[in-house]
């Protein structure tokens, strides 16, 4: 995600409401449909990787970096 490019993945529920970040199969129990998602993304790769979408993904990755997560944990511990 740090490159900003679209990601294709198995179903990870944390990303179910972020289709601009990660393209995932609808079903959680199997990866049926993953090949179709892959084909669709390849057909529309320029659309999925538009500059504004890449920047949004990069900002999300920075916001959720290990370093920033550790800082959040430290804040909670120190409260």
C-alpha cells in the first residue's frame, strides 16, 4: 500500500469498506471471484491507479505505519 498502487487480496474484512484501497472477493470463506477481480483490475489499471487514489493509499499507509501505531500504543499506555 505504501507505493499507492491498487492491491488485490483475499477477503480481509478491515478493507471491505475501502474498495479504492484493496480489491477483495465478496465471500469471506473462499477466494472464488479472485481471478475475475484480477482481470477487472488489469483491464482498468489506469483507473485504479489514478494519482489521487495512489496518494490516498500512501497517506493511509503512512498514517498506519508501525512507527505511528507504536506512538498510538504509547499514548494509550501513558494515559
